């Protein structure tokens, strides 16, 4: 007897034990009475003892039937509950969604998607982990996270990627810096300007992209200081120790002590992408991707 057949027989027995009426039991199970009778007879043959005493007027449990009911009612209810719980996970309604993100997604891209996802799937837990781009790629490959917001582009046969934002880059300077007097900054203007940039340990993907952009403009950046955190970078700039380069969407939020000026070269832009494994077909991942796709934005206008 296979598992599904055994479940049908046991369920039929339990319902009949509750109803003690073949007609009402058949209606609850959505089968005809003859099919119900065959199920009960088959179960009794398999067990080797009678479960019910039948007369023309009533149905009652035998002592063995009562014992069998007491032993199985809780098991079947527990099984049904476990099936329902597993089904909710499969449908993306429960479980945990693990999301990696880097600095450029932390301000709005990730939070906006999370708040909408929570509204659609309130019983799915969300675990957020701040990770550099290269760390996210490794975490995705090892199954440690389900999705990652990182710096693009990223093309790999085992992963899907979705462009969620493209931002022109801006120069952030102290308010009294000579570059702050200009409306737009040419790449050549940055040739000998001390730069304060994220260090390679945490910002390597962004640094690689900057190196490519400066190289295309024939400029070798003059890096004066490096720091790991966004707050440290902005603090060093505010102190007059150099200027930094940030996506316009993020740079627009700096305080009045700092000035933000767009870089005239259109090649100076950074893409933020959402990445997930191709073999990750869970409903929660698919649901989050759909939300992120709906929130995706093109290049923002330089300030």
C-alpha cells in the first residue's frame, strides 16, 4: 500500500469514527458511500480486525476500533499540519529570505523592496546582511544568502541579475573647496586632486570600476586616504583631507558642510544590480525579485 492510499484509508476511518454515519462521512470526503465502504473494508482486511460494528440502524466503534482511533487521530492531525506548513513554505508564505546588500543599496533600493515584500508576505522572515560585492558572490555560490544587492555588471551562467539602478557619479567636496565653485566637473579636473576613497578590503568592486573609468579618461587618481565606512569617508572630506566620488542618489543627501557636483563624463556611472542563483526557484525569491523589478529605476539626473 502506497503512502497516499494509506492516508486515504486512515482519513476515511477517522472521519467515520467521528460521524458514525456513512452518508455524512461520504459527504465530508466527497465520495460515494460504496467507495467509503470499500475503503473501510480494505483497511480492516489490512489490519486483520474489525473497526466498526454495523447494524441497519447504527454504526459504532469496536473496542479495537476505539483504540486505533485514539492512537491515530493525533498523528493524522499532526501530519496534516506539517503538510500545510510545508505548503506555505513552498508557496513563499513562510520561511526565511536571506538578503545581502552593500552601501549603495542600503539607503532606498533594499529598504523599499523589503517593506513591499513584507506587506505581501508578512509571515516570511527576512535576514539582512551587509556584505561587500565580492563577498555576496561567494555567499550566493555557497547558498548562504538567497539574493544580493551588489555593484554591477555581473554575468555568470549560474546566476540571474537584474539592474535596479544606474546612477551618475558625483564629486563630494568640502563646501569651500575650489571644485565646489564649478557647476560640473571634468575628469581632467580631478587629475591631481587628493581623493578619499573606500579601501580595497570593503570597496574593491567599486574601486575597480573607478579605476576603469579614470583609465578611460587617461587619468591616474591621486588617492590620499582610504576608509572602510561611508561615514568615515564623508567625515574625512568634511575635514578638508580630500574629495570623494559617490553615486548621485546617495551624494544628494550629504549635509550643508559638503558640496556635490556632477562629473561631466557620462562614463562615470555605477550600476546596482540584484543577483540570485538560477536554480533558486522558491516563491519567496521570485516574489522579491518581482517587487525589485517594479521598483527598478534608470539613471538619476545629476544634481
